[in-house]
């Protein structure tokens, strides 16, 4: 999937052993679980892998991401959104992996980046098997489904006897009709004791059935696990409740070792481990590049803000040197030195006055004799810092 090269080795020094100390590659973990425990569901592979090779985040799970992020002033952090009324919505942080210090990281990562490449290489296959019902919810669902089929047979028999279908009846008539129909003697459907499940199994890619059978016959003794990269778990799990393994019973465990000990199959597993390490290195390179771009962008914006601040400071100093020599300079300096809230009100008042003057000029130009006077918005005092509500008043003089 991801080719290795000397350039990739030179760019990054990170590897799986350095990133996850004391934990084997995820490919070895998956192979060991399938050899030692037989076919398992994806969720079972994920859970057992975390339990047998626990890390700090497995023992102490990380807290989830908050729904809202508050700023220093107590307000909620917002982001732009064109499809939301007002153009803004609450900003939510990106979801993070629940176990970043484990090779599995998360369930989505486990399926997409670990199981799918092994399926592409035909090292594991996903098959549908029958497993016994264990949980109470599954048993209750099986009973409800059997009752539904039984009542369907009773309704079909009721139609044959001429009792009707029970449509467009009153509530009392429906109760009477159901009492008659659902008491008809029919062959009851028994609840299912098995359910269909998708499990992952080991495969022998590139081996013909005759060659595979010959390999199994040659391997009479179980090969030591060290030669097959069957890594021992860090924590032994006892009395683990797993579904039965109908296709791979316990007496055939030696055949698993015989299959994966074939040179061609072993070479494919080794290539899968190299591909996993190359993918990990590539992801580290991408994360580092993203971090560098973010840092550069942050530094650029800090520089832009600092340049703007220096420019404003130089402009204020230039105005202070010429203070008292020109009314326009004094007006601009007063606006520049005002607090942010007051400065905006002063700018709005000035724009209002300019617009009023322009309107009067236009009226005079068209020969209009009426004059409209509107009270401009008041400027709040600097000491109280409260913005007064503007009051409009219209007067007409003829």
C-alpha cells in the first residue's frame, strides 16, 4: 500500500517501536489474535487487542471533546457558516483518537487502515458465520421475530376460514377479531438459537488446496511462535466471553501455524508489517507538515498584527507632533485616542453628519424647500463606557 524508500527513511526517524514502546505492530497483534483465538469480529479484535496490550489511555480513558469552547471573556467561540441564519455557528474542536498511544488508535482507524489493507492482500477474509445467541437482547429479538411469524400464519388461516383481515374496524371489534385469530391452532415458529455474524479469518493467499494440504501434513509439530511472529500478550485474559469458533475448532489450531509458516504466506505478512510502518511514517510526515504550516501561518498573522500596530503608533506620533495646528489633525487624533467602543460611535456620528450634509446639498440642488432634521446618535462618555441608544427625531419646516 505504501512503498518504503531510503528517502522516506532519511526524512523521518520515527518508527512503530519508538512511537509505541513495548507494543508490537498492529499487524502482528491481529495475526496473533486470529491464530490464538480463531475467527473474531472486528469489534472483538479491537477490544481484545486493547485489553491484551494496554496503554495509559486504555487504563485511563481520555475525556471527550467539549460541545462548546468558551473564550477568556466568557463568550462561546464561533465560526463562519453560510448555511446558518446569522452566518455563524458554534465552533467545535476536531475529534481525536481515544487511544493515541496504541497502534489501534480508534475503531475507524483500525478498520480502514489495518483490516482493509490485510483484506486487500488476502491475508484475512471477512465471512458470515452462525453464532449462538448469548445476550438477552438477542434472545428477546429472536422470540419477537418467531411470534411475528406465528401470528402471520394465524392471519393467513383466518383468511382461509373467512374471518376477514381486520381492516377498518373499531377498537373493540379489533380486540375481538384478534382474540379469535390469534387463538387459532397453527404450527408455532420456534425462536432461532443462532444468528449470522461477520467474522475475520486467516487466509493462505497464493496457495492451491493441494499445496496447502501438503504443507499441513508436513508440519506435524507446532512451530515455535517466535518464528511466526506470534507475539505473547502483555496481559493474559482469563474467562474471556467469546463467540464459539465453528470453522476453526481448537483441535485445528496447529493448522493455523502450518498455514502462516509457509514461506510465501510469511513473506506477505512481513510485507504487510513494512507497509504499516511506511504508512505510519507517512502519517507522521503529514502531521509534522500540517503543524509547520499552522506555525508559519500563525507567525505570519502575528507579524501582520505587529506591523499594523506599529503603523498606527507612528501615525499617532505624527499627529501628536502637529496637534493644535490644524482642526482636521485634532479631529483625527481625538478619534484615534478614544477607546474602541467610543471610537466606533464617533465614526458613526461623523458619517451621519456627512450624510446629512450631502442630503441637504442634494435638496438644494433640486430646488426643494423642505428640510429634514434628524438627531444624530449620541457619543457615550469615556468614563461610563456605556453606549447610549440613539434617538431619532424628524422635523419638517416649510
